[in-house]
């Protein structure tokens, strides 16, 4: 049995725009509904949700029959947690709150086996197709995609150093936390935040790495893509559900 190809990793390396969606509701049903909607990638988020490796495994299984790439966001830059998500079959990880090159190197080490890293080895996992991929340990790194989030003003100042870390495949800008770090909590569309995001996209591109972002503002998403983001998330399942429910109720006067 062959090691699955990471289509998302290849696409962002080649500069092909990937439109994404955030999945915050645990469980396979929502994951499957979203997987069939035509997005290029879906983030299964565990940083700000009750999700864990067991629930993510179900989401990965639900999405697997569909032509969409799964991205998993661990709760933090933790070697043990990263190992568990890789073992259940995640091939692309989005590591939150990476502040500097040292933290980026720690993430890169966590997704690689020794001697290049320190990921623990197990021969019987979903990632190895339960032992049916004979060369998994040797080839796994080829198909693992490591994305790191730069989401504070301090991290943006260190973009060049973070981008230079071997093993980092892309840098993702987090506008919400960036806004908070700049004194504009709850206002990711503040002009100062917008300017910082736009400048960061240019610096990531200049460093030779793919840039990504999540924004719920369609016009700003288009602006970011024009500036050079190649993995662009444009919505969240919770937001779609709540806005749709609110709009439907509003169409029926009390």
C-alpha cells in the first residue's frame, strides 16, 4: 500500500490558490457535510474546540472519500499532541502561536522522525495504514506539511527568521490574535491590523514561503489573495450555521 500523496502541500508549493473552511464542531457528520461542499481544504480545529485525537480521527475518516485536504490544528505546539495527530493520519498540521524561529524549529522536530526530529515511532497506526505502508517511517516527512501561525505583532517582526526554518512549509497569519496583540481585541478589521496583515503577506512571499490567512470578510479575502495568499480560509462552520439560522428567523416577523 502506498503512502497517500499530500495534494495540499503540492498545491501551495506550486502557488495554486486553495480556498478553505474552518471546522469547529466535533463529529464526523459536520465534517462530512463540509467535505462535500467543494472547498480545497478544511481545518479540523482543536485549539478553540473540545476536539481531541479521537474526535479528529473520526473527522479525517469522514472527509477521506471526498476531494478535500484535511488540515489539523492542535491546541498548541506540543510534541506529544502533534505525534498523536500524525498517528491518526493527519498529514498537514497548523501550529498556533509560533512566536519565533526556536518555536518553529520545535514544531519541525515534532513532525519528523530521528535523526532529523523526535517524533515517536509506532508501526501500527492509521497513518501507516495499520502497518501496510512498508516504507512509512522513511517517507513520511515527504508528505507531511507543517504550517505555523504568526499571530502577534512580535511574531510578525520575526517572519524572516521563522520562514527560514527548515521544515516549515507555510506561514499562516492569525488576524484575531494579531488584533489583540496590537491593542484592538475583537476588531481584526481595524486599519492598523489590516496594514500589518498586508505587510506580513508581502514579507512571507519575499521569504519564499506560501502565505495563508482566515478572514470572514469576503472583500478582504479577495484582497489577501491578490496580495499573495495561496491558502485562504473564508469561513467557519459555526459562523455559517449561526448566520443562516439568524437570517431564516429574521425572515419570519415575530
